[in-house]
C-alpha cells in the first residue's frame, strides 16, 4: 500500500464563541491508503492515523464531485463494497478525498416541528469555523468542488454548495436537519427572526449580515435564533415540506412565530426576483405585527465620540427604531431618529433604487407551480384555486409592491437628498401610496441642502391615514415660512402624534408659525415642538388658541427665542388643555421676567390640571428663574406614582385602552389580595405558557388583544426597555422593576 502523506497547514478559524484565532490543523494531502484499499478490492477496514476504526457515518469519501455516501458500505463485512470502483467509474490509482464531520456534529436532539428549528448566531459561527477548517490558508476547500469541477473557495461558497458538501452528508446517517445536530435545548432553537434570502448568496456575506443585524438590534449572539430553511428543513425528506398552500408550510408558520422578517440582500438584488422571497415579504408587509428589516453586506466606518472608529461589515435598514435608538430618542428628542438615519445612509444606493421598482408579479421560481401557487396565495385564493392562472391585476400584488417601495423610499430618502435628488419625487409618491402605513419619521439634521422644495416633497408623502408624524429639521437653515406653511397643509385630520424640530432656523418667524399653529389637527394627543433660536413671539398666542382639547402630552422648546415674553407665556399657560398628563417647557434664554407669569401656571397646576403626572421646565437664563420654586414645590400625588406603569404605557404605546386595563389590574385588587398577589397575577396574565418568563410574542399577544391598532414596533420598544439583561425574555424581577422603576 502507498503511505498516506499528511500536511500541516495554518489558517484562520472561528472558534465556538466567534473569536478569530490561529490554529494548526492536520489535513490529508493524499489519501493513498484509501486508494489502495479500493484498488486492491481488499477487505481491510479503513483506519485513521491513530489506528482506530473510522465510523463511515461521520465521514464522506469523494472523488472530485463524485460522492460515495455511507450506503456504499457493506455493513455486515465492515468494509467498502467490492463493487465500489465499478459503480462510480473511478480509475485505479485515483486520489480519493475524505471529509471528517466529527468536529461539526453531535448527538441528535429531535425537534418535531420544522418551524421550531432556528439557528443561533453562535451556532452559525461554529458552522463557519468548521467550513474554514476544511480550507487551506488561502481559504480554498481541500475536498469540495463546484459544478465546474473546481475547488470551492470560502468567500464564494453559497448555500447550494453548503447543502451538497456539508448539510446533507453530515446528517445522512441520522436523516435529520442540521439544527437538530447542533441543538443543545429545544427552547434555544425557537425563532426570533425569519431570514428571507437567496440561496446563491455567499455564506460569508450571509454570516456578516446576520451578525450586523444582531448587533444593530442589540440582541444576544448566543440566544438570538434565525430561521433559515436550509438549516431547519430535513434535507433528506424535503417532500414532507411540500404543501399546495404556501400558508401551510413551515416557512409561514416560522414567520408567524417570529418577531419579524430579515431580508438579506445580495449585491445584484436577485432576492427581489425570487418568488419565495416575495411571499415572505408579502407576509411581513400585510401582517401588521411583523417587523421587516433589510440588510446587505457592505463595509463602512462609524466614528464615535472620542474619535473611536467602528468598522461595520453590513448595513441594516430597520423597521422603526432599534432598542438603542429608541433609548436615545427617549433621552433626547431626535437623537435616536438621527442615529437611525446616520446608519441607514450607508446602505447601498443601488439596492435602494432597485427596491423602488420591485414587482412581485415578475418573480421567478425553480418550479413554476410554486410561482403560480404563491401568487394565488398572496391574492387570497382558496386552496382549490391555487393552481389556476394568477390574475396579474389583483390589487393584493400592488399592495405588497407599494409596501416594499415605501420601506425603501423612507430608508434612502436622506441619502437621496444629497446624492440622488432625481429620485425624491418617486420616493414621495411611493410613500403617499402606502395607505397601510400609519407612522412616518424623517430626520434631516444638519442637511445644508434641505430647503422648501425638499420640504414640499416630504409634505406630499403624507397621506390621510398617517397617525404619527415625526420630522426633524434641526439646523436645516434654508427652510422658510413658506415651506412651513406648505407643510402645515398636509397634516391629516386624524393625526394623533406630531413631532417637529426646526431649531436654529432663523428664517422661521411668526408668520410661518401662525400658519402652522392654526392648522393643527384637533385629534392630536401628543404634540412635541422644538423651535429653539427662531424668530417667534406672537405666534405662540396663535398656538395657545389652537391647542387641541384632547392633548395629553405637550412639549414646547422655545429656548433662545429672546422675543418670547410674559404676555405670550401667560396666554400659553392659560390655554393648556385640562387633560394634559405630561408637560415639558424649555424657555431658557427667553424674556419671561415677572412673578405673575409663573404664578399663572402654578395655579393651573394646582386647580385645573388634575391629570398632570409629569412636568419638566427650564427657565434658566431668564429674569423669572428666581421664581422657579413655585413650580418645584408641586409634586404628583402618591397614586400618580403608583400609576407610573399606566402613564408609561400611555406615553410609549400611545394606547389608552392598554393604560386603562393596566390601571384596573394594578389599582383595583380583589378583596383580600396583597400588592404582591396583584403583581404576580398580572405577571401570569402575560406569561401564557407558565414558564416564568414573558417572551416578546406573549407580550404582544396580550397588548394586541386589548388594542388591535397597536404596532409591533411600539411593543418591541417597550419590551426592550423591560428586558434589562437583554436575554430575550422578561423574568418576574424585571417585570416588577419595570412597573415601579
């Protein structure tokens, strides 16, 4: 027999915890004794270098692209079948190659439901570590070949290649999914996010995208699981996953169990043309509780305070604010939204532009019957009608297209103002057509090119179904009264929340502010205005006379507006709506000077503003600063402190229905119940499965049963605040601290 030669190679490998380190790994350069075993047709058992018998179920013997699976072994004789050479047409003396799966797989943990087999980021890193261990220093595979019979390289290997050379061979003996081979507990594999992607995308880019998304949403790499069909499905029994109705597949059920859908975009945007990806996007767009995030592998650098540089390998477009951004937004109005825009402006503009022209009717599939059934499913056809020719004019297709166009338009708007203004009209049209959208948020902080024309394009995007409108024009000094007046005409009659920041724009005067104030919708429940250092004084009187009577949260920042004085302040203090729950006045550097002005507000607080539970003020650098003690002596009642949860829910979730329910649960205990009993019963109401922890899905189910208009983004924001240790669940301690922090 020819002696097997061995080569020691040095390469970079990801360890189980995701850290990069250098390792020495011994790999066969030539499997000579295996060649002799086959060529001589001997009955000699295959031996590894330590002289122990090799378990054929943990190895793959291959010749080029030809794979000799475990069923080529004569189990009775414990050797390779004598007809091996003839069956595969392998010439004598050929070099066979051996792939060892021992480092990848363990004992099988059977998970009955395919939709419950998601893969964590740390498990995904372990898989990549294994792939790298089978590559040379230049990251070329030792024994794996592509369809052109050339050795695969790590940076171009895709899921088709991974399934052929790793997933199917490694799970062949047990005939299970890869996740079941990697899983340690069933609970850890439940999906948090559903990954929508094209199999032709490289596995390296896939990993970079998932890691960046996990970081962007402040999720734990070891506990956050993504449902990926290649890893969740049993590749040996794919027929079991075939279903006439797409809504009956494990794909659909996994999405229903997830917080949202993560669409992983390839460089060419091919994912936009795949019918299964279109189906997944349609579910996310038409199901209001599902978030829809996009990510693309793309290198960019972020500079933090102190000059620290952070290198990113992918760009993320998030549906709403991420938990960190939401926290920054609560700490300082506009800061979180500004951070979101800062990150998303690095998203590849070519993909943004491609996203504006998505048409799911043009999507293709490997099997045309899949395309037909999915299109009919999106159209809402019954099971018996799914094989019929799709009606391309069905409105559901356009509804999905419009929803996707709107997502990309909002994500790319800030970037387009600077680099592609020719796209702004189409972006405005895309958002205006999205009648399913209820929230609009824009941030153009310190955008020197933003002027009245750009503001008109924003105004044109606002339709009558919008309930929350947030526009940040901080340091946009080219906007004038004319632009503000035009923006005011777009405000929907049923608007509930309005946030507007035009600070440090000296072109804004009383004329524009009055035109804006007189058009405020009377449906508003939350109004947050920041006009610091603008030329405003008498305009506040118009604002006072037009404040909505149902207003519950009112923030006004007129700091450094030196022409704002006592008469305007008294007018405002007298007009504050009686239902106010939260009031924030920043009048630093204004011209308020008299004691009587402050007394007017203090008297209203004591006698009329009975629902007021939070009051913040700033009279610094004004002559009236010495009278602030009149306001400082006012404190909410003890009951108001106990109702912190109720007020918090009202402010953060903007749902009086939920607030009233929580108030009843916390403040109206049954006879004989202690406070501890009430708290524990309330916790159990959320903890549906009784495992002592509240998941995001459980929290959302309770809130959405109470108020169907509540959005997933609102619930996700609240969940992130309560989940202090970021382990993906809320335990009882976190629940109590959240109530009474």
